[in-house]
């Protein structure tokens, strides 16, 4: 029995127009981040902070590695293969040092990389002045769940240059297992959490759905198990296993709690246990 009794955002049409380009997510948890580069192809690393790049001697030559930094984005082009080298990225404003183990080899992925903070401070709300300026400029202000869902879809599947600026939105850790077997138990799909963002008390979690059945299925948010504010599927259906349509994405918005907390509450109710909050 589903506890999904909140409003459902029908944002499928908006998301169908997004390109299906991948973005690799790398979490900065104070340990060196491993980033391989393809030889001869530029790879983009998005940090959302301006950094100074400190290169070790073996790759400090522009003939080996070209490094460009602009607006919180690194553009890395390896001209030749090299073994792992420890690189320091220093935040220009805070002075914080991020460590990267950079290497280059033939055949490495050239997907864009977005570096994610392990934890983020609470999100400041927009001021009345900011909202007034947007209204005077003729900018429509969609509800936060709608805007947050759109931002999440763009962040995962659109080119970096096409992601809309959204003041105040922050990446947050998901605290979820690798798969969520109880999320849609009515369907033979694997649900894998990808990333989460928060804004003004709302959190959106992106989930990849993969069909494990030779049949195709329509997707209905009423099959979801949990206390959610809204849910939006990237596509209205999922194709049979092995087809190009056997994978799609789901964006779940929760209010005042993360997806993990919402699903934990569901487990407590199913066990006949109610906890005071």
C-alpha cells in the first residue's frame, strides 16, 4: 500500500526534450579523487568554485597536459599518456585544498565530471529583493519542486553550458544504499540512486530505473512506496530488457526530509511501529 499522497508533478514533457549526455559524479570526502583523462580529448571538470591548479613536475609541461580554469570549471587536455600524479586544487576564496590523482591513458572516459561536496551547509533562501528583481525582469518563478526537478534533470543529462543557473541550490549526500528494491516493488526494475539537490526545504533525488523483464511497462507514480511530495519520470514508459529504452530516470521530491528518511518512515509504518518526530 503506497503512502504517496502528495501532489504529482507531470514534468515528463519538459524532460523528454533534454539530451541524454552523461555526467560522472565524484564525491570530495577529503580523500584524493581519482580522475583519468583520455589522451587527445578534452575532459571537463565542474567544481562550482574557482581554483588554482598545482601540477607536479612530470606533467607541468603544456606539451604533456593543457589546463585551463574558468568560472569554476577545469578544462583538461592530455597530449600523452602518464601515470597517476597528485594534483592540488586550491579554492581561491577559502584556501581549501582539494587533492586529485590525475592520470591519462588511451580509451579513458571523456564524460564531464562534477565534483560533489560530501556535506553542504543549509541553503539560504532568496531575499525579497532578489525575487522582486526577477519579477521586474519578467522572469517567471516556477514552484520550487518544479524548478528543482528541472535543474536535476539538466545537471545529469544536459551539457554543462545548458544547465540553468539556480541561486541557492546545493548538492547534498544521499545516504542511500546502492539500489532501492522497496521503492517500486510492483515492477521488476532496479532502482539506483544517482544524486540529490536541495533548495528551500525541498530535496530532489535522481534515480536510474533499469528494466529486468522482457516486457515493457507504463510508469505510474502511484506505484512508488514512500512519503514523497512529488515524482516525475523522464519517460512515460520503460522498454523491455536489452532494448535501448530499458533504462530511464525518476526524480523524487521530498519536503523537510531526505529520500532516505522518507523511506525509513515507510518501513516503520509497515512494521506497525510509529515514531514521534
